[in-house]
């Protein structure tokens, strides 16, 4: 009988915070209710440790280090507190500066995540990617062609059909819907 644990191969976790947080904030247009749940990162780490025993947990995020006005100032302070919590849980938070463009902001860490996958390619056999962004298809195809196992975690509505299709058609690649893990990963009001 198998425990379902993938322990024989070295694993690394790559979390696309922008993609994940955007999914957690989404609301139903008709009802205004949240579509997805908030993930408890302590529970997430325990889940990943139990199933994959990762060597590292990288969380790629955007940071506004010089906010000039509200609500950016308050948001930046809250983000810093959250990063400290993640650091205390054993996540390596890799930050990229948020750009203010006109009345909005922009930040994307896809290139940084892909470069890190290359950096660790010789050290890990199992890539655990938290993002459903189709921009990762080329990286997923590349590392799969090198014989790596690729595990994609995403909320269903944020999993691109390209990544889903690749995962279905190729051995050593699969996807897991975060929607199905709600009972194991959902954050309650008193958790991080």
C-alpha cells in the first residue's frame, strides 16, 4: 500500500504570489461573494511537507517599498507583516518592486520563477508550481523534457487550458485543483 508520498525525489516549491493572491481575491460579479478561499500558508507547508518533502519553499511576490499615498501605504505595511509571517513559517520570500503606472500598479514574477527553476534544475527532480498562468507552459514543457516531474497547483478558474492539457497528456506532469483542497488548506480568521 502506498502512502501517496513522493519522497524519493528532491522537490522544490515555486509560488507565484500574484497569480495566487489574485485568484483568492476574485468575487462573483452577480453576488459580490468571494469565489475562492484564503489559503493558510502554515497548512499549505504542512500539506506539501507531508506529500512531497520539499527542500525549499520559494514565494515570489511584489513589494511596494516606497508607497506615496493611501491606500498604498497601508497595503505596503500589511504586506510587510505578511512577508514576516511567511518567513517565520520557513518560506523564502523573493520580492520584486511594484511599479506604479498611471493610476494603477504592475508587477509580474514569471521570469524570476522560471530563472529559479533553471538555477535549481540540477538539484531537484520535482517542480511544484503554484500558478495556472499559461506563461509557464514553455518552462513546464522544457523541464518535463529534461525528465523532471512537474506538479501544478491552481484554482480551477485560474488554471489555463494549456497547462491543464499538457498535464493530462504527459507522464510525470499533473495538476491539482486548490478548490479540492479547501478542507485542508483554508485559512480561518485566527490563522496566517
